[in-house]
């Protein structure tokens, strides 16, 4: 956690990094919130599936607030922190930070994503916490 006099820094593990492309933007050249949320879901799922050692599915998403627009051409980085591991669920916090050309990295949003481990038939299965 950053001290009061320090610039904020991402929290958690870098799980996904991508580039905001023109096809992902609105007519003003800013990224759609839904595209950003999809990247967050992918990042959280990567971490959850490693923990579950197999297939997971998204079951819940907490509230999100977008702090600033994401311009086309920005590098979008999703950082994940595991908040809780239940019998079959994994709760993560996903933060999104962007860097646009030579500007410093800035936080765009964060949200909580909950995943459930499932078997090949799509039924809930326990997560081995070891």
C-alpha cells in the first residue's frame, strides 16, 4: 500500500496485459466499459483457474466505478489479488491500470469477481486449497 506522500501503485499480481485497439472504442476514441470489464473477467479467471487447477466460471461481479476514460492505444494492465477461497469459490479483486504513451500509469477501475470451480459436466466441484 502506498504511503500518503507516494504515488499509488497497483495491488496484486499482473495477470493480463493488452493494448486498447480502435475496434474496442466509442466514437470519441475511448474504450467501452464493457470491453474493459471483459478484460478484468479474463484476468480474474486466469488466477482462479490456477488456484482451482481446472475449469472455473464467473458467478458474480461486484460494483465498479470508472475513474477516467481509457484512450485508444493505451496499455491496459489487470492486476489480481485473491480475497477469499471457499469450498468451491474464489473471490478476487481486479484493478485496471493504464499507461498511455509517455504518461505515468493511472488506475482506471477495480471490481470484485467471484468464480466457482466446475467439473467437465458443469457441476460445482471443491477447490483443493493446498
